[in-house]
C-alpha cells in the first residue's frame, strides 16, 4: 500500500511536467525504426520503480502504436528498458487493418513483436474468428498458436481442437489433437487437419472420419472444399452410403453433381443390385445411378452360393425407368375411368454393357465375346460378335448368343445364325452339331438338351457301343437335330425330317468329313479361373 501511495503522489506532482515528454515516441529496442508511439489516453503517468525501471501508464481508452500495429485497452503499462507493454481490459490489437485480436489481458514483447493474450481471446481475419483463452500471436510472422483448447468459426462451420497454429498471410489454420469440424453438411473428426478460412478448404493430413447426409468418408489425405463440395481424396479413401461402398487410391468427388471419379485400384460395391466393380478407373454418377469402368475392369454379380465375373476393356451400367401406358383404363362394372400412375424411380431396370474382349466366368458356364449386354429385367446375357460359351467339355458358338440365367446359373441358351456345338470327348474326338439357330436348356447349371434348326442342320457324331467303345463316325443331316447330354457328355442325337447320313468305320473315316463347315474350337479364349479375369 505504501508503494502504491507513493506512486500516485509522484504521478500527481509530475503529471503536468511529464505529459509533453510522453507525447514523444518511446523506444523499446536499439532499432530506431521499431518504436512505440502513444496515441492517447484519458490519463498518463510515469512511475519510477528504481534506477533501472521506469513505467509509463496509460488509463482510460489507452492506445499505442508500433509500426502498423495498434494496441488498445482500458489501461496500458509500458516498460522502456525491457521493451514490453501490458494491456488490461478490453484488449484490441489491430494489425495493419487485416487482423484484429481481442482479449482481456495482453503481454506484448516489442523487441520480438509477440503478443501473449489471455482470457476470452478472439482473433478475426475478416473471414473467420478464432476463440481461445490463451493465445500467442507473433505479429512479425503473422503466426498465432494456442495449446489449451480453442475453436474457429467460419460462417456456419465450427472447428475445435486442443492445439492450433494460425497463419495470417495464407489464412491457414493447422489443428491438432481432438479435431472436430461441425457444419450443416458435414461432421468431421480427426487428429490433425489444415483448414483455409479464405477458401473454406479442409486439407486432410491424418486419418479423418467424415459424416454427411450423403454418407460416410474415411480418409487420411486429401482436400475438401466445404463451400462447393468438391474434394480429392488420396491414400485408399473409403466412401459409404446406404447402398454403395466406394474406395480407391485417389477419389475425386463433386457433391453438387454427384460425380465420383476413382483412379487406381478402384472398387465400387452396389449392394442394392448385388454388383461389385473393380478397375483402375471408375466414373460414377450417383444422381443418375450410372458407372463407367475402364483400365482392366472386372464386374462381379454376386450371390451367396454363386457369382458371375465379367471382364472387358470397358464396362458401363445405367438405369432405365420402366415405362407405363398413359391411356385411361375403363372399368365397365364399376363405371370408373382410371389413369395409370407414373412409374416410381424404384421401378427401374438395371442394365450393363461391356465393350471389347468380354470374358465371363461362372462355376457352371464360361463365355467370351467382343461385346455384352445384360439386363436385370430378364437376367439375360446378350453376347455379340464371335461369341463363345463353354459348359464343361462342350463349346457353343454362333453370330449372336442370348444366355438366360436364374440366380446366376444358366437356364436357357439361344444362338442366332451359324450356331454350332462342339463336344470334345476324353479320347480327343469332336462331336459336332451345326445349324442356323440353336436353343439349349440347362439343369442345375449343366447343359441338358439342345435343339438345332437349319437348312439343313448337320452333325458329326462318334457313337459308342455298350462297352463304351467307339464304333465309327456318323455324319448326318436333317431339318432339326435334338441333342441330349448325360454327365456333361453328349449322350444321344435325334434327327427330325428329311434325314440322311453315313456311318464311317473308325478305320475308314475320310479326313475331309471329320469337321463341319464352320467348325470352331478355341479353348484359348476360355477363362479357366476367375483369377484370369484380373490379369
């Protein structure tokens, strides 16, 4: 109390004489270019503590300036020798009119231009606001840090963390430890995150979990613009929603358009249609429910007990809404006229298209062609341009081929133009049936019966006796040929209408008669395992 009394008495006596001197710049360092100027206050005092310590005190709307930085508060104490300033109550730092900082207490080191702020600290750059109770702000470098918890508010986006570093020149904030971003569209949790307040870009530099109405994203590297919804994710990011699961080495996302592009080891799982797509480049349109896969793509139509694998140079899938007649329906009994409702989005047909070098693998059947069309409406594979299908030791070919399936197993097969069936025996003989069209039927995924029609239909068949010994080669023709299989081997052939033929003994088979005109046997095109489709 005696010290305070002495101070107040001294200051009262010296007030008039010292005021004029106080208007001159107070130099805090040896650098004559870095000085603090007193802008004004309601009262000013000079207090001598000892021979080496003289304090300048400003009270009531106190304000000082150092270069382009202005310090304001209820009261300010300047230490000339140490080059420091303490500001108490309603602290305000204006740094070149670009960054404003507020607090209840400030310790300012003029030599280094570092501000130590405490209690209800707020820093704003015109774009965002930073809140904490303990902030260190280097005005020379424009870097501010907190280590005891804080938050940044940028529009409707709120980020909280234990530690953070703010860069005023780039408007970047590095958040660390218990980072949490909350936004009307997103909720992010991470250990570390970089955020740009000017462009509202979030940069992921550690494992990050993102939740939004559109799904969940798990990533550890990339960038996300919170305003436009555009993002690029790296390092094996995974995106999930109620029906889709997307992953890849690099994923580009446009939230507004629903476009997703995957580069490198891409995987797309559509659980609503039981489809998995793998490829090094996959383009997905979520709004229109389409995808385009390239760079060694493989599509899997999966089920519990059996799955079908499809590979091609390019794979595409789209959705077609079922059409309905808009014609009024007359109910003559009730005397009511009704108009059919428009089909809902759920009343849609999913179709798949494969372009060039199509290969299909299923445990019961394999196929190859240049192009493919598959529809969920009838579960039919339509193969075009030099299609081939294999079932055990039997190969089927033709110009165009339709394969009807049920629960991923072959049910029926239709071949149009130049249809041919080749069944290779264990001894290396080729049973052959050829014609214009073919219709085949399967039981439990195994070929059971085939009917071939032609003008005429022809066959080369090696019959066997009761001891399974070959008795010769039968070459015959007719309008219709029925082929029956047993244990995946050709068992019996039946000819209908205008039948003719010759049975050649095994020792007298003419070389020119061993094969039909369009004989085709291409085992190299047959996928032996599903692994081959990924090579």
